[in-house]
């Protein structure tokens, strides 16, 4: 998988309601991100300021990602 240019920025919305937007923000590699929470107006301005590309939902880590994805064999 080719890497994105290091200056590219990405956001992926995890959850949204009228008060908050929870999202993942990454620079260069969408697989490495920080999770942030902002009010909707702040989120919109943040995306503009960062010139961030919005990624489709579902590609980031899930909250229970540390749990095993399969059951061990006995």
C-alpha cells in the first residue's frame, strides 16, 4: 500500500450529534491517528484550517480493538 504524502491530513467522523463531533485526525498516514472531540462549528473550522480530507466512516480502530479478533484454538 503506497503511503500518502506526509503533508496530507485526514479526518474520519466516528460519532456526531448536535453538541459534539468525535473524530479521528491523521497526518500523512490515515492508519495512525488521534481521536478528538469538538463542537460542530469548531470541527468544521478545524477541517478548513487543516485542509483535511474526510474519509468514509468505519476505517479506524474500534474502541474494543484490543480484544482478540478470533477465539484461540484448544
